[in-house]
């Protein structure tokens, strides 16, 4: 897919694009082809925070942080500019006409705007696709409906991905995303009980992505740094409340034991790709019993990861 180098305005797609699933990927590739054919700069307009937050409603569970979203989107549309529009109360009050004029035409310099046929915009969602087409004619841009991508179970969507993740169906999640679901966070100091059991763990803080059901998972781990992202190790992760060792009610933990790795990772950021579910979280009668189970979990994780990508190369796993 060729990157546009001499743009004459922009070809824009609008949407949340959370998860960047295979349906999103098809839309981005279609946008990039249209942009190249018309010598336009490809742009993605998304919103931060999710509009539901500003409007006082519960936002859907997050699948991808904004930087990861931008990274994934650019894989399918080289040269894509990701514009994160702050979704403030003032922005929510814009009329459809003001949104089209001020944001699409004036700020983005849009000559083509791609949206879903059910796209709504403007204060109280007053505008729809037909209004966008008419506004485009007046303001000098074409409105195009997104191509729909589906399978035997229906149209691909972030909602479907979230439902599969909540049910622990990681194979289904991987099929819709084209990669495993990823958790990310900063390695923080913990009580180091895993070290006393012979299985030191990295405890992740600030994990924003949606969690799977509490349990134990075979994982592939990347290290983020200023130099980029590189593969770090395979491992086994626990997601949950650690009922054997955590007495007080606490927020969920994400901790990962890395195979065949030694080093100090405190303060670094890790990406943990959930490859396979091994078992639900459970309480054990003693730390010794927990330690024996962790040994079994580690063996099971190594077996499950035999089907994962090879260890060659330095770039991130996915």
C-alpha cells in the first residue's frame, strides 16, 4: 500500500476504532487506497475521552490505549495522521453544521469523509449520513460509507470483541483482532512473594485495558522504551485478586512471570499479550500449595505457547 506524499487536502475517517479489529483494518486500507488515488492525506478523527464519559454515561471497557491505537492503525494505512479531538462539553454542543464546518473542513481540510452508514454527529446526535452528504456538497467534501466486514456471526465490532474477552474466549478475540488482546502497564514494586516461591513476577500498575476473567494465562511480553518496542520473553500471568495472599479487598492485579529472563524491570513499561487461558483463579490452602500450582501453570504455559510465533526477530510480538 503506497503512502501519499503530495496531498491536496485530506481523506478522513471518523470513529473510535477501539481494538482496531479486522473490520477497522479493512476500513483503514480502503481509506488509504482512496487517499492515494485522489492524492489526499489520510487522517483518522477519534475522540478522547470516549464521548460517553463527557455525557455522563458509562463508557465501554477500553481495548486499546490511544498510542497503541495509533500504532495499529498506521500499520494498515501508512502515513495516517491520527487526530484525537478532545470531547469536551463545549464540543458536544456543536451543531452538525458547525462540526462539519469547523472540524471537518477548517481543521482537517477534508475533501473526503468516510463514516459508517449509522454515523451520528452534532449536538444530541442530530446529524446522520444524509446530512453529512448534503453538508459535504456545500463545504467541498465527499461523504463515503464505510465498507462493512463480517463473518458468519455478523458484522465485526468492538462490542463483539469485548463480549468474547469477558467470556474468556481468547481464540475468538484473536480471530477478530488478528492478534491477541494486550494489557499494558508500568512495572511496580510489590511484596515480592513470588520471588520467595521461586517465581519472581512483574506487577503491572496503571493497566487501562479491559481485563479477561480472573485466572492464569500463557502470555507473550514486550518491553516498551524510548528506542521502541522489542520482544522480551514468554511467560505466565495471573489476572485477578490473588485470594491466597491478598487479605484486604483490593483492585485486580496483573502480574507476570517471565520465562528464561533475568534483569531489573522496575519502572519500565511492558505489553502483555494474552495467548491462551490456562485456568480460573482460585484460593489455595497454603503458599506451598500455591507454589506447586505455579510450577504446573508454568509448564502448561510453555506447552500452550508452542503454537505462538517463533522467537526470532527483535520487534514486538504483535
